[in-house]
């Protein structure tokens, strides 16, 4: 049994934030039906393709999936509906009436323009939890602007905070502008379902990408940094600690952080600088002169390999790690042991595709959070309509004739 068993989610979203939110809910046991337009969004158009015969880069076949759908479609049933047709739109409304959650990430007002504003959704299904992820929210001076990861990273201040003082604002390497809102959205959906358990009513979950990144950034005391004149960008250091930096080694880089006076004293012995213990006896002393403190560690690291630096500091229980390449995670022994990455499978093939995707990163002691492989586009359209809406062959034939499926 999984936590969200019995909960049906309509995933009408696209690209990253909405699909990731719905995948998180699927991992927790929700029945997720991904409703897509004929042809899917643009993530269905990029090779390589993973299909019944393996991996290829030719023309996409009917059962082929690209890497994005293969990752973000896991645990979901795929149904195709053309909402521009009266028949397709009517089926979509009936699915919403029979479901618990709607996840979408269209620009504000998109659903209202087709007759599904907040009031209409509540009238259609008073128990529906309606999750909307947008760039800037449904109100305010920026509400009508569209946004993607890079844009919202820039607007939130995150890019201005990332990088070195003498360098340009820098985008965070991962798509945090999409991924962080997805996590908050899933949390909001679960909270709304819990409240519905008590009062029987659904509600809207309004998640703005900007809000999510501002929340992430302002967990730091930026207002105090501004009063102290701390530069916006400080590279890999931190105004609150020293030594704390990424240090060049003889063959790479190592990240080192000292968090206590005891660690500082042990580190000074290892690097052969015991006189620094008395000179920088308090954290405040080290922070005020953090350039000199970091330089002392840098000199020691420069003459040693990354493995030697890591082993030396691990031996005295100082937090340290090699700076691994972005492509190295699948081979890391801890990542492999924890199963943080899992093989991406095609439903028509027993053999792994050769690609991996993230596992659900929360371990539950009494629930299995693994999901079924993603489905090809529209693979479950008719079975969903049979099972959820009770449609038979005549009704499905009529829908096909009315171009409900494209």
C-alpha cells in the first residue's frame, strides 16, 4: 500500500514543472493520467528515441519515447485528447469530474479561456484539488508574463547570487526554476488532500516559480549581508564560515568545510600550521580573515591529489568531498548503493535502455515508491475512458469520428 493509493490525478501539464510534480505524486501511489494534445508537447520531438527495438535517432515510431517523456512519464497512463474539439473537451471535463487532482502549468487564464476558470472547476467537482504552476502566479504586475527556468532564475536574484564577485551572474546548473516549484506543488497537493479529508472540499494550489526561488534564496540572511557590505556573489565561499571553499588539488578539486573549533584545530595539525589555532581561535576571527585562512588550506591541497586530500580530512572528521564531474554520479558507489538513479525502461522491452533517471528521493519504510515505465503517447487513451468513464465501443467510435483524439 502506498500513501496516495486511491487518488486519481489528471496531469494536463507540459515540459518540466508540472510533469515532475505529477511524477512525485505517482511515486507516492496516485493514479496519474497524463492528458496530452495530439503529438504531445515539444519534449516528444527530440531524439534519441527509445522504443521496442532499442535506441535510435531515425524517425520517431508510434511506440517510441524521447528521454524527457521516458523520465517524467514514469508511473503515468498516457491519454491523448484534442481539447479544441467539442468532443475532446467534453471528455476532459468528465475526467476532471471523476478525479481528485488536476495539475497544470499553462499561462494564467489559459483554462479560463476555454471555460474552466476556478469557479467552473469548483462547480464541476467541489472535491477537486486544482494545482496550477505558473511563472509569477495568477495575480500581481508580472502575472501575465511567461517564464522558463533561466528567466525566473534571473528575476529571483538567484543568478546574481551565483558565481564569483568579478564574474557575471551565473545560472545554476540544474533546472531549479522548474524543479523546486514542482516539489512545492506536490507538497501543496498533499496538504490540500489532507484538508479535504477533514472538510470534504477541494481547493486551488497556486505555485509561482518566482515565489519558489525567492523562498529558496531568502533562507539566507541576505538583508544582513547587504548591511555588512558583503558582495552578492562570493564564489564557493560563505560569509558565515572559514575555511569553507573549493580547493584546487594536484589533479582536481576538493570541497572542504570546517564547522567547529575542534575540526579547525585538527585541520591545522594535518596541514602543518598549528600556529593558526591561536591566531584564529574563534569563528569570527576566521571569518574576518577568511582569505588568509582559505589560502593556508589551499597551499596544502595544491601539493596533493584529490584522493589524498579527501583521505586526510576524512581521517580527522572534517567534511570534505571531491568535486565530481556532472556525468560521474551513475558510477558513484554511494549513489549506486542508495539507488538514487534507476534504469529507464521501455514498456515493450525487458532490457534497460542504457539511460538512467532519478529515483523518488524519499525512502518510506512501509511503501514502495518505484513506478512503472512511461507509456508511449496515447497508449492508454481508450482504456482510461473505458475504466474511468465507463465508455464502451459505440461511444469510443463516436469520439473517434468526432476527432476527440486528434
